[in-house]
């Protein structure tokens, strides 16, 4: 019988609570379930997600961040003190167990750990406030620091991470360099209505809405570039797809026109989706997202112009006039006509920010593009070709009533070797909401920032 000890495993550097002649390293639940851990006896550590007692056996569901595994404690096999300790342990206590991995078709994942030693590391001091019964969304948001432990949130956070690693993988393999720009800025990118103003010593500053203006400077230094960073928008309307702080994947490329950037977007998105299909089957199943839906996402995506989209929705039903931007309601009407992401191009000038290049063959519209996800989700990316010419850019800044002084350095870029260039921004939480079929974007991020919420 091994003694309960607190040994330091010199190889892993991890403190183990169980030791003895054959010291064992800690296995992750993932390793246990996949059978990739090459020892029959394992030590597992984590949180008590659930507990059931019956017939002298305590069934535990142990969660360790990599997965959930069933662990059983039998009276007589573990000592009485341990059995009693686990009998009274509350859900979400932290625990450490040692036992043998055995196949069990009744256990979730098909394997269980039959425990021979265990201890409660820190017992939960109170009943866990989130129970199996229904809780309203505001309650769950108040308890977000605990709700992040749920299967739902854990799966979403993993999907997020896989999306981001796919993004980096694709850009890195296609000649894009990752660059970072400040979050504190002196001028608006996307218009003043959604700007967060902050005090910057004795000056006024703003939280960034997009990296774009800086990106246009950096393409002349490092060429094709991308970033992954938070963007801030003081969104005053409450919708299911707006956060006030969200993670923005943005790209900018020199010598690249509208058609070229659309190609980048559709290949990037297809890679993201293919990576999810490969690596997140369990998570996608939890959200009842069919893999066939995602397997259809392959380039080329369908393209419609704003004009065509406007006609497809039907002027009366649309509730907007020609020239207005497509909002959530209009996009919803449009997305029912598609079963995979598609592009809307050539938005009217008045629906887009000043830097979008007017179409030389019809200057009322711009060489802009949004990618819309199906099933009512709508816009997941926005971008297009930028104005190259100095005078044209200055005229657009003036036309929008903006102060050219604030954009002096940005205008400078057109004085020193301007080139055809394009870029786009992809909202990470928009993509996650769509692939995970979420009702609200707040669940696509661990701690959402919304008009009425900055706690916890
Ligand atoms: P919308 O019309 O939906 O408000 P937008 O046109 O203002 O979006 P862009 O300026 O084109 O958005 O930003 C690029 C991308 O960033 C969008 O396509 C979207 O995916 C994401 N995004 C924009 N605003 C938000 C927000 N408030 N919360 C989450 N994601 C956002
Ligand atoms: Mg947009």
C-alpha cells in the first residue's frame, strides 16, 4: 500500500500528493480518455463536476480542463476516512485521485478511473450556486466567474482557441506577418458614434475600433500583415451580436485589390472551419452543429452586390432605403437564402467609412465587401480596397466632415509610394457564435463587455 505523501516529482517538477516506490506523473483526462497515457495507474487532479452515490460506490465526474472522466470510489477499496471525505464533499471541490484506468462502456468516454487513494484538496465552502435547474441569463452573467466552468463555456473557449490557432497557422503559411498596434489612439477609424473616449493625461484619447490606419502604414514596412487584438466599440444599441470589447482578427495587404482580398478571406475562413471539423468534433456536437454544414464551407464563396442583395430582400420588407447599411434585420432576411457564408460587395459610399475606394465605374458605391454567415448570423467580416490617391483621400475626409489635421500622418502614407491595397476585419466572437450556433454573442467570450455589463 502506498503512503499518502507530498513528494516532488523531480522529472516533471510538479508537486504530487501521492508517492512511493514507483512515483507516477499526473495524467490529463484527455490522455486517459484517448488512452495515450502509458501507465495503468494514474494520478488525476481537477474539480468535482458531479457526484452520485449508490450501492457503496461514489461516482465522481472529475473535470481537469482537458475533459471530464468518471472516477469511482468503492467502500472497502479506499479507506473509510477517504470514502467519508468524498461522501460529504460538495460539487466543485478540488480533488486529487489515484487509481487504475479501466474500460467501462457505461462511463462517458468509455473509460473510468477506479480509485484506490484520494484526497479533497480544497473542499467547496458552500453549495455551488449554479445547479442543474434553469437559471436566467442575468443570473448566469452575474456568476460568470463560476459559469465559465460549465461544459458549454469550456467548449466555447476551446473553439475560440482553435479558431485563433487556425488563423495564425493560415496567415503564417501564406506570407503574412503578425504585427501589433496601440489600443490607445488619437483618431476614429469607424466613425465617432461608437468611440470610447478616455483621459490620456491632459489629452483626449480613444480606445481603438480597428488597427486599420496603422496597418496601412505597416504594409510599406513588412508587406502583408495581420493582427489579433481587442477592438472597442461603444455600441449603444442592444443586439445579439455586438460586444463593446471584442477580439478582432485584421489583415492588410499591399498590391492587393478587392478581388484579391476576397480570395484571402474565403481561404482563411475555409481553413478555420476545416480545422474546427478536424479538432473540435466533441465541442461542435455539444452545440448540435452538423459537420456537413461546415464541410460545405469551401472557396469560392458566392458573391452578390449590395444592389442585388437589396433587391433580394425586397425594398418594402427591408425597412431601409437604398444607400443605408444592411443591419441585423436586413442581413437576417438575406442569410435565409444561403446555406454557407457568402460575400456582399459594392456597398454604397454613405454606408461605409471614408477610406473605402469608390468604384471607378460607379462612384456611388465602394469596392467594399462584407462576409455574411448563414442562419441569420450575418456579418462576420468587413473590409475592402482602400483609397490610394492623396487628393481623393483628402476630399473624402473633408466630405465626411472629419478634420484633416487628425489624419495628417495617415494622409502622409499617400505621399510616399502609395500602392493598391486592401484589408478586412473579422470578429472572432461573430465566427464563434455562428459555428457554435449561439443565441447571443456574449457567450462567445469568457467575460463579455456589454452596454449594461462590466462585472465580473
Ligand atoms: P456591424 O455593422 O455589425 O455593427 P461593422 O460594420 O461596424 O459591424 P466593421 O467595422 O466592419 O463592423 O468591423 C469588422 C468586423 O468586426 C465585423 O465584420 C464584425 O465581425 C466585427 N464587429 C464589429 N463590431 C463588433 C461588435 N460590436 N462586437 C463584436 N464584433 C464586432
Ligand atoms: Mg462592417
